[in-house]
C-alpha cells in the first residue's frame, strides 16, 4: 500500500502543479476581478500539493518530523491565503496565491534537503510576513516616498560599498554581513535589500522628468551600484540591477533606443568584465565546456545537469534522488533539485507560474496613472523575472552561472524577505489603485478621506 | 467592488478628466506590453531548452561516471541480462554463496570487447546500455512484491544482434594472431560478430585489471575493431579508384599503364608488393591485381582538392554514426599535399590510418548501392517481464556515393575474387567480392598486416566481412581464407549452403 501511495503521489504532485499553472494562465485573461471560486480552486491545488509532498516524504523516510513541519507550513499558508485578504480586502489574489505556491514548494524542498534549515527558513518567512503586512499600510499612510529620491540612491551606494570594504569573503563573493546576535549567527545579504532602494531611487528620479540629462544622471548612480557589485564579485546582482535600470529608463522615456543602447552597453560592459576579471572568465569557461573541467570549476554545473537529466519528466520522487551532491543546492541550485525529485514538468510549471506573476505585475503597472508608482511596480516585476531567468538559466547551462537565488523557493533569509517585501509593495500600490478607483473601467469610485489624499498625492 | 449602475456617470466624468491629464504624459501601455513580450520570448526559449535537454540527455547524464545516481539505482535494482540474437546469455548477474552479486560472462573471452565489462569502468554493450541495464521497468505490482520480500528489482534486459556461432568462428579464424574481425549484415547494418585479439576474460576483470593496464605492448583492453588504427594498405585503393571514377566518369575504362614493378616520380619511388611486375594493366586489372605502381600513377593524376572532399564524404577524420566507442580514421589530401605523399596516400600507406569498423562501413555502403546503414549492436530492450521498452530499427545514414559508383566498385571487387588477389575465395557456391590489402607497418620488408574487406553474394550482398590480421603477411594468403570460412559459416547458418 505504502509503495503504491509513494509511486502515485509522484504523479499526483505533477498533476496538482500542472492544474495550478493552467489556472494561473486562465486567470491572466479574466477581466472579472471577483473570482472567488477560481482562487479557491488555486488554493485547493496548493494545499493538495503540499499534502502529497509531505505525505510522500513521511512515508519514504518513516520520519514523523515531516508531519509536524507540514502542519506548521500549512498553518502559515492558511494564514496568508485567508487572513491577508481579510485584512486587506483589495489585495491581488493572483499575486498572493502565486507567492503562497512558490513559498510552499520552497519550504517543502528545503525541509527535504535539511530539516534544521527549513525551520530557520520558516521563522524568517514568518518575520518577513509580519514586516510585509505593514507595507501596504505604510505606503498609504506616509507621504514622503516621492521626496526621498537621493536618499535611496545614496543609502544604496553607501551600503553596497560598506559591504565591499568591511565584510568577509564568502564563497568568493563579498556579499554578506555576518552579525553575531545572542541567538546565533545571522548572515545578511545587503545587496538583496538595496534592490528595493534602487527601484525607489529610479522611480523617484524619473517619474516626472525623463529628459536625457536626467537619464544620464541616473545612469551615473546606477552605474556606481553595478560597478560596486561587480567588484564585490556579485555578478548576478550586478546584472539584475543593470537590466532593471535599462528597462525602467525604457518605460520612463518610452524610447526604444534606450533598450538598444542598454543591450549594446551591457554587451560591451560584459566583454570588458570578461577581459578584466579572472572570476568572470572562470564562470564563462565553466559554462562553455563543463565536461572538460568537471572536477574543478564546472563541478557544480555538471552535478546540476546530472540532477535535471536524472530526474526526467516526472522526477525520481522526493527523497529518492541525490540533490545534495550539488554544492549550494539550497541557495543557487534549488531549481535543479526540484527538477530531479519532482520532475522537469514540475520545473517548467515553476517557470510558468513565475512568468505569470510577472505578467500580473505588468498588468497592474499598466493600469497605474501615477508614474512614480507605475515605475516601482514595473521595476519590481522586471527585477523579479530577470532573477528567475538568471538562476534557472544558469542551473540548466543556458547561460553562465551567476549564483543568484530563486525568489521564494531558495533557502536564504535576505532573499525571501526581500522578495516578500517587494511583492507587498506591489500589493500596496495595487490596493491604492483600487481604492482610488483610478483603475481603467474602475471598480470603485473616489470616496472620503482616502480619495482626497490620493488626489493630493497625485499633484505632488 | 462590482460595477454599480448609479456610479457610472461619475465614473465617466472621472475618465474624461483623467484622459486629459494623461495627455501631458505619454501612455506607456505599449512599452509595457513590449517588455512583457520580450520576457515571454526569453522564457519560451528557456522552457524549450530545458525540455530539449531533458528529452535528449537523460541517458548520457546517468551514464557519466561522475554521476553518483548510478549507485542509487544499483542499490534498488540489479543489473539486467545481455542476450545474443538467438537468446543465449552473454552476461548476467547471479549471486554467489555469500549472496554477493556477481556479473557472470558464460562465454568468457569470446565477447570480451563487444559485450565488455561493467566494473572497473565500463566497455562495450555493458557501457552502451548501462542506463537500461540498471533501470527496472517491471510493473508497479512486481516492484511492490519485491519490496515486501526485501528483494531488488531486476534491471532491463538487452537483446543484441550478435550471433554466437559467427562470433566463435571469427574468434577461431584469428586464433593466436592479433587483429580484429567485423561481420555485419549489409541491408540492415546489424553487427553480427566483432572480435578483437588479444582478448581477456571479463569474469576475471577485477583480478587481471592491473596486469592489463601495465601491459603497454599488446593493448588488450583496446577494441581493435573500432578503436585500432591500421594503415589501410591496398584496401584504400577502393577510395582511390572511386575518386578516379568520379574525376573520369567517361574515360576510366580506357585507362592503361605498363607496370615495371615500380613507379618513379623524381627521387621518390613506389614498389609493387614483392617487386612483382604486372606488365600492361587497365583500370580493373590494376585494382584486381592490386598494382601499387599503377595506383601511384592514378593518384598523381587526381585533383587533390576534390580528393579531399571525397575523403570527407567517406567520413575520414569525421564522426562515425556509431554508438560504440571508436577512433576517427585519418586520411588527408589537399592542394598542399606534396607529390611523394600523394603517391603514398593513393596506395593507403604513409600517414593514412583507418579502423576496421570504418573500412567495414565503406564496404557495406558499396554493397548497399552507396547507402550507408548505421551499424548497430543492440536490437531491443525488454523489461524483466518481457515487455519491449525500446527497439532499434535499421537506420540509413545517407549516401556515401552514387548507385552507379557503387555498382562499378562492386564489379571491380568481384574481379578481385575472380582473377585478382582474392582468388582463394572463388569457386564457391556463392560469389564473393572484396579487396585485399597487405599493409606495411615497418619499413622493413615483409612486415605487413593482412587485410580483407568484402561481401557476398556479389549480386545481392547480404553479409560484409572485414578482417585485419596483424603481422601475418599478405592479405590474399592469410585474410582471404578466413573470410571464406566466415562466408561459409554465414550461409551454412542461413541454410543456404
């Protein structure tokens, strides 16, 4: 009996994920915002998926710890899926549901890889949720967001350079601060949080004036960010910042030339970096010819490919593969371990769900009249999706490895916290939009105090 | 949240003020859509790439010896059995008295290279089908039953195209000589027998491993049939002849040469085998008698650039459509090739090197109207319960030459048997065709490898045999009688003799 459940749950998991993905795409094309049944169906698949995954793990290992962790994880997801819409009734359910799905998959996969770390991750996710829940309130409560442009930029540059100068070298990248607190060591990756400041900086600098002079000025500050990140050997973040910058300028100006300029400049800069830095060359070498340097530079990428190839379409089943052979599997290669044990179909669904969330954010941004908030949502969307592309493309050897996390799924407190904050910033802006009724074919009209405040805000 | 009719008016009014406000700022919904589209394309690429990778590379990934997932599979399943084409066991996993799994090879040395071994690295079919052998496709019910009983699952079984009788015959022919024999079926490309000497006993591989590695001189572990480099000698005249026909399609029949036993060009000189003077020869008799002088003369008339292209088409220095591990043959001719080297190449000496399997493939293509069938050794994979998981069908690689060129070469190769260097094959109930070679490998006279490559029946080729006997002497004296016994064996088995 046990064996049957184990074998069949493998297919059940894939089916749940495929159904969820299909629903997500269907949801994109629905105009009606009130689709309670629709979201309920998505929720059911999310929870069914979790149930099957943890049941599978408990049966295979005979370890009851999984059952406990499952209960905790479910409580959390229930809270997010049910409580959040109760607190903020205008929350975007697609975005919220997608985040739950990805967080759930992440917690499940991390608990499979290391139980201790899963507990840590769980706590960080809880803290992040509490912080994130304050964000929509803060966005509507405070007025100063648009006036702080240069603060965002300067703080960002300052933090990044402080890290470059002060911090210890970890995994060949100078990207973390280790703070020893009485509880234990908390490692903290500032470049993640600077992403948020960066988006706010660009939005603040470009929303009312996107003249060439302005663009050049922002280019200098953005360039400084990127250069510090490259010097810190954090190539992945450097690329994310760069791409975020190019696309935000493109939207602010509406000028397609900036995209071309960005592509040309990016290629040129990448080539320069390749010529100048040995660590960039090593990455490219490991990518171009991994089988030759299998023992050495390419060990991680080849192990990742073994994992994906060995998993095939339906995966080997949770706890049945050997994803721990991949170095940094929980941070940089979580996608490969998902593919190995849950299958490539599941992996492709993860990609599609991420893409879907990106489209939802783009849709929101295109409805916003206020250029400042529009740019923020757009910038967050671009940075999110580009990070997904970098980590999955790197782990599958489509592009050279850059070592960034997969948002919501990878292990890493800074990463998951930043991703959640970013998503709740989008949520906050979305709620404003709906409350203002400024949405195209609006659902609600301006009413009372909120409306006046929004009106005032728009004039600023 | 829903649209309430009473509010429509205010909404419309609001829309107007908004659109007028927006006039100042450009509408950027289009650029947002464009960026969405850009990423959609990027992700379509990513998904396509991932799907393609998973669809094509699962086996390679599992088989890579750096991949620890093999051990995992072997802890769940035991290795499947390898069978000959008539169902004889060539390799199986059994348990010894202490319940240890042992890989058993009932025919010991006979299939040492082609079936190979699976410990100490892998070789042959054991390597080629490793993925299937260590995976088990039995039904879920059986897996559950095994699980309850605490047994491992049986891996999948591999049915090869190998013929035990022909393999034994080929093995006997080589005897104590070093060398290789390849026997393939012309219309399909099935490998019926593949022998490489010296051989070893795969049952003892763990014990003899170190001594095999230490012994540099005889390279026991090398599968000479696919990886052994040999100078092709006169068998290469097939290629030279093909090129001459290509460059002189209308006039090759009128070729004539008077052979004094050598050919001189400047200070360089090519001798016929044992200095024999062949007198006046035409194109066909130059080939049949394997006249070196005449072929050096032919070679000197050829356009070297076009010759180089033909060598490419015949897969010299190219990848072969072969799953077994092999070496790429070496033969190069270009406009820069100096005259003395051109003379050497024309008779298959000098830097030119070929593997027996490659020569066999060229011969098969000639026998098969110019079309090369990809050689293969695995017929099908079955689960332990007898369900067919994968069958391998004969596969055309493509044309190495035109049908007409193949026909002319077949006639010339028939003449070799009837009135040339392979007359020991004539007078049988079937007509054979082929080409001999005596490839000199030392500059000392008399040290030569005996070659034969050919097929039978000449009018409707069924079987192709390629033989190399190291250091035996002339192909006509040593390799041709072996080929005759192999042809006899093949037709006897088919009941046609």
